[in-house]
């Protein structure tokens, strides 16, 4: 039973990580598009994100 609970937790965490990665991709695409249109205006939005996610997005731009 404990193994099943651990496996379920691992599966949930993996799903959350995939969703967050997809969100990073979407925000990155928006940031790139906005940067092309308006310069660095969108930087204010994603600079307010926590460090890990900001770094993931910033590296892609």
C-alpha cells in the first residue's frame, strides 16, 4: 500500500512538472513575441516569477 501511494505521488508530481514545463513554453513564446513587438516590456511580467521558472524562461529567450 505504501508503494502504491509513493508511486501515485510520483506520477502526480511528474504530471505537475509536465504541466509547468508546458506553461514555461507558452510564456516563453509569448515573451518572445511581445519582445519582438514592444521590446523588453514583457520582462517585468516574468521577472516577477520565482527564480527557477524565471531562469527557465530567460534561458530560452
